[in-house]
C-alpha cells in the first residue's frame, strides 16, 4: 500500500482554524470584480 504522501488524495487535517477558513474562502478583490461583472 502506498504512503499517504504518494497518493492523489492526501490526508486532510481534522482541525482547521477560523483564520485558515477565512484565508481560503474569502474572495480576492479580482474575484469579487469578476462576480460583479458576470452575475445579475
């Protein structure tokens, strides 16, 4: 059996901090501008 780091599906941590969630899921200014242009 291959090691976790050798697979396409790495193991995710079981705890994620609020700061990490904010960093990953807060849209960047360019993303907000794009959404503003293409959404009704």
